[in-house]
C-alpha cells in the first residue's frame, strides 16, 4: 500500500525499519463489533501483541502504546472475502501463456490491492497461493491473511478444465494445460485420482479443499445446469478432508449439484444462484454454509464468448432468487465473497458488493456477513486454520484486524466504495498498514 511506510508501526525488520509497536490504542471510536445492529458510543479499543485486549477503556495501556484519536469515526473488524482468487487476475489467455513467476508477481500486487480495500483476510477458493501466503506472513510483501485451497479440483470437461480443444485427452497421451502445470487447477476423474488430488492439496498446506461440482460461467464447455463429479467422488474428497480435520467447499449453481454435495458432507456451497427453496431447506437442516456473490455478475467481463455471456445472464437472473430465499427463510450461514477473476479493475471496486447487497439486506446485515459470518466460515478449517483465533469481531481476545472508517457504513455503505479517502486506518494483526491521520490527511 502506497502510504504504509509512513504509518506508525508499518515498518518491519524485513525492510530495515523500526519494529512495529506492540500496542495500539484507538480513542473516541464508535464501534461496530461484527454482531450488533448499531454502533457504540465513542469508546476506546486497546490492541496489544496482535490481539484486542479491551473495548471499553478499562485495561491499562503499555507505555509504548501508539494512540490514534478516532474522533468519533467508525471502527469495524477487518473485512473478509470468503471467495477470492488473488492469483487469477490476469486474463485467461495471458495466464495460459505466462509462467508462475509472472502469476506470482501479479498476485502480490493484487494482495496489496485487497488490503488497501480493507480486506485483512481472504479465503482463496482456487489458485496457487501457497507461496504468496508465506511471503505475506513473513512480511516480505503486504497483503491479507490467506486461507489457501490450492488448485481447484475439477473433472474432465468441468469447471476448471481449460485444456485446449486441440489437445488430446490424457487417456491417449494428452498433456495438462498451463493452468494445471502452474498449480491453479487440477483435473481428475475417478475416486483414486480424487483421493490423490485432495491429499496433494492438503499436504501442501491447503486449509480447505475446493471442488467444482457443477457448470460455471467462466468456462465455455460446461452449462450451469450440469452436475459434475459422482457422489462417490465427492464423498471421497469429503472423507480425506475429514481425516485431515477440515472441510470441502464446492462451486455449483444448480439444485441437483447442490443436493449431491450437501448429502456427501460438503460444508460450504459457493454461488448457488439457481437454488430452490427445498434445497435451501436441506442446507439449513445440514448446517451447510452458502457463499453467493453479486458484483461479479453485474457487468460481463470483457471479451466473453456468446455462450459465456448467456451463462452470466442466467446466473445474474438467479441472484434475486437466492438472496430473497435466504432473507425469507432466515438463512444465517451466509458468507460474503467476490469471485472476481481476470478483472483487476473490477477487483479495485470490490467494495461495491456492500451496496449491491442492500437490495435484500440492511447495511448492518451485510457488514455482519463480511465480518463475523465470514470469520465463522473460515474457522471451519479447524486444526488446519493457519491463523488460530477469532476473526471478524471486535471483542477481547479476538485477532487485531480493524478498520477506522470516516463516516457510518450502517447509514451509508456507499462510503466504502471510496477506500482511498474513507478507510482512514487499516490495522492487520495488530500492525498499522495505513494511517491517513498520521499523514495529516
């Protein structure tokens, strides 16, 4: 982030600067804690050693504390994107003709973009993010906490198979495409290959597994109505993930695929635009999470084939159904995500999602989805959680990811669409990544 070095505590030992302060105190902040419908009266929030210590000013601050006068501004938990693809932002044709080094450099710049928009955590639902996560965690580069899935696991001709039509099938000596060789995707068929793929991802450090069990918008050869992977293949993935004490997330739009996944023990359904009431009730009974998105469907990405445009239109038409059903039935396990790929300009406008969702939910409900709800969602990874602790809330003991916002997003969520001006302070893991107040802005 462009102003990180000027913020108190932004420098680290990796860049030769002073060590960050171990304590930050916000005074006079009106707090959205991730749970409530309203802001608190102006109060103090103390952060020590990467955790929130108090929210009411009752705890004594260490002598080396850095104090930030919030001046009545809003303090919220850091945002969480529960469906991100930080490494998949170049156009598909570019990714198919460049190497992983290029993808990594591009991904690092996108990670900085995420943090600048207030996202202190992302659940990456497909892509080779393992090294990027290590670089961020070590302080080598800036970005959010990453919950990595590793390569999306797809069947042949499924959502994740971008093998050129001119390429022979692997059955007769064909080769894996560049997206698979780079570790973003992995095409498998049958229980044996599924077992190997899931174990491979978990062994590399995946915090959860991502399967494509239905057609998708971004791929040309799989309509949204088709169901992908047999029940036995999905169950095999769930069994291995369960043996590793974590879970499986699935890309799918249609009710048949959703039901197959839920009955196999999948914990999160991604998208679900074509869901029906009966299937949502099944998810509710099984305690399954759902993570739909809006912004990615509002406008078509450039250069789409006609068949792909038709699928985007179909998904767009289903948005009102999925969100209206969720609202009507009181479906609470609802996540907040972006699913933006090959569109860095759209990613820069990621916070428009807060505004789009107010068609169905109050601003407080939307903000809860992006904070507390998503904090609970990423915690489904259990012992595979790379960041043990509580995320998405402002309360004693929670991990110290917070944002100071100029204005009240519960009254006007559109202020979040101008993060350069209105995200005044960004704190991740107790360290100040941005502080416009220190810069006198």
